C-alpha cells in the first residue's frame, strides 16, 4: 500500500456506497408467488416480510398442509429474488475503487 491516506479515502467511499445500497435494498420490494399466484409474499430486498396475500378460494380446513406448502414455496421464491437483487447491488460495491488485492 503506497499511500495510507488514499486507502482511507477509498474505505470512506466504500462505506458511503454501502450505506446507499443498504437504503436501496430496504426500499426495493420483491414478490414471490406459488400456486399460480394464489399465495403471494412481498418482502424487501433485505428479506423483511411486508405482506402475505392468500386467495380465500384456496383456504380449505381439510387441507391446511397444502396451504402451508404454498406459503413456504412463495416465501422461497421471494427470498431467492431478494438475494439476487442484493447480490447484484452489493457486487457493484467495490467497482471503481483501487483497493489492495485480497481486501475483499
């Protein structure tokens, strides 16, 4: 590392970018669904559940297990989408920074 002050500037930029990305992720909504859309789950790209919607037509007292499976499937779908968005945004975090090799 040739200039420790330059490295500090780079780390400060990294921290500012990280804060901006975290804010974007907390405001980005994704929707997962299952059963052709009869169960939908909305969450942020930070994986915070915001909403669960269930079509009343699929609520059957005799088959609660099916509804549970649909909810789990919709949640997995939404989480996968949230992780993809998060990975994309966080992957761009160090672009343009001349940080020492192996730091991240």
